[in-house]
C-alpha cells in the first residue's frame, strides 16, 4: 500500500534537498499541472535536482532533469503543499508540489533498473 505524506512547510527545503540527493540520476517523468490539465515536461530523463529558492517571502520550487543532450527545467511560485508517495523500499517515488494559483509539478522517479 502506498501512503501519501504531506510535508510541513517548515521542512520543505530540507525535504527537497534530501529527495534530490536520494533520487539524483534516476529516470524521472515530470508533469506541469494547472487547474484543468497537465503538460508533460520530461519523460524518463535523469533527475538532476528539486529545490526550493526565494526564501520565506517569495518561495519557488524548481525541478531540473536532463542528460548529455541538455536539461529541462520547470518551476512554480507561491507553493502551498508538498506531498510524497514512496514505494519499492523508497527507491521509487512520486512528488507533487502545488501552488496557490492552482499550478503544480508532479515528479515520478523510477527505482533502479534490475540487472538480468
């Protein structure tokens, strides 16, 4: 069973830093969400980082993924919620960050590929 955890605002920066460190290099699918639809930003590109910037008065969340061909970035301002769902012993996860204006970013990372 996959349990969804809501991260308290006081822990956003440290949580996103830890999430980035744990999942850096894993293949990630990234979607930009708005109130009525979603747009694919990246499919199966290695995750580079997820971070918080701008400080407490103008916070923003940034997601960056890419490989040797280039990088793709997405961001939202005025975040209000961070949720995470992990499975496969924490090697795979889905992170959803929502903003005050109804936009959001969903990052889904896959666990390491098994070698056959």
